[in-house]
């Protein structure tokens, strides 16, 4: 417990204060007797549960059993110190809902990087098949019949190139726990994500392995503008450590930015998110942002089709 306390520090207090605030915002729903409140909730959610999509954060909702969909998910990063390049990881995934509570996703990942005057790397743009990845989503608590939703997502990954398109081998696992709630019926939604990610990588031509851990949390609010258009904002706190587990602290970053989600027709949907690092620091340099382990800007574009 002392390791976790030292790792998060003030971030743990931010979580507690924010969760209390979200609970207060939804407090009116708890004033009703339990049976009456959730009987009304059942009416509000019939025949389909109300929900919104976020950007870098997850909700707890799950596709219906038997649903098959394809998704293009691209994350671009910009603004690393001493690295004048832009990079994007794009994954083309096929997702299948095994049941109302289990969904699996798998697909190839492509990496594109454009570099200019980066030491040790050639100028120009290059693209490679960067690896393969997927995820397993398990809904543990259904928001339609409970005060909140809870979904666990496990994301293993195997990579053959890093963000600068240098060859090598890397593998890792990200664990995400999404807790969400409908704060105002059919209008305002909130989510809390807890994340833990470990990675081990070797770059060709560089001896040894680099082992690292990232952990943090994210808070998101989203609202319906129309039935097919959702907008919101997200806040994320991330930190990185040496090795697996919570080793030596290396840096931390605070991100903030808007999200937008739209549906097109009956089957197509798209979302766009942008986040900027608004605060942070590297180990040993508390007065500046962490632009070594994290980016100044992150942009995520997702495009999906449901069969």
C-alpha cells in the first residue's frame, strides 16, 4: 500500500474529490427508494440503454451478443523534446461480442513516422506494419440494472517497430477498469478509468531491454447534443516508472482536451479527440513538462462500422 500511496501522491486525492463530486451531481437519483429509482431507470433505458462515447477513455457499455464490427483506430503523437517528428499508430480491428458481457478484438497495427533532423534517424516519412494487438472486454456490472457500470479491458500487444519506425521487438499488456454512470437521464454521462500498463522492448542495434510501467487515471464527461452527436471533455493523469511494478519514478503528465462523436446512418460512426499536456515533469526536473516519456499533443481518430 505504501508503494501505491507514493506512486500517486496528490492524484489519489484528486480521484477521491472527483468521485465525490460526481456522486453529488447524481445525488437526486439516490433520493428515490431503491425499487422506485431503478424501475424508473429501466423505463429510461428501454429498449436501448442511453450512452455516449468518449475519446481516450472507455465506457462500460458492451455490444449485444453476436454483434460483429470493424474499427480503424489511429493515435497521433506530436511534440517530444529533442525529437522533431510526428508519429501515428493505426490499428485495423475486427470485434465480436461473444455475449452481452464479453467482447474480443484483434487486428494488425501500422506505424507511420515523419522525421526531420532527428539524431540517429533518417529524414523523411516511413510506414511499416508495426505489430498486432487486440483486447478482451469483460462487463462486470451492467449499468442498465445497477447504479453504475463496470467493465474490465485487457489489451495485450506485440510490436515489431517502435514509434520512430525502428525495428525490434516489444510486447506488453494494458489493463483498464472503466466505471461510468448516467448523471442526468439521457443527457449527461461521466466515466472514471483506472489504467496500468507494462511493456518490454528491444530496439535493433541497441543492447539490452527497456522495461517500463505506466499507470494513472482519467475522468470524462460527455453530453448528447442530438441522438447522433455527442461532445465532451477528458482529463487524464499518467505517470511512468522503471521496470515492472512501481519502480523508480521517471515522469508524469496531465492531459486535458475535448471529444466529439457522431453516427452516420445506421451503421457508421466516428470519434475525434485531442488532448494537450497542460502540466507535468520529468524526474529531477520539477519545473518543466515531461516531453521525453510523454507527448505535448495527442490526437485520436476512430472510425467504425457495425454489421
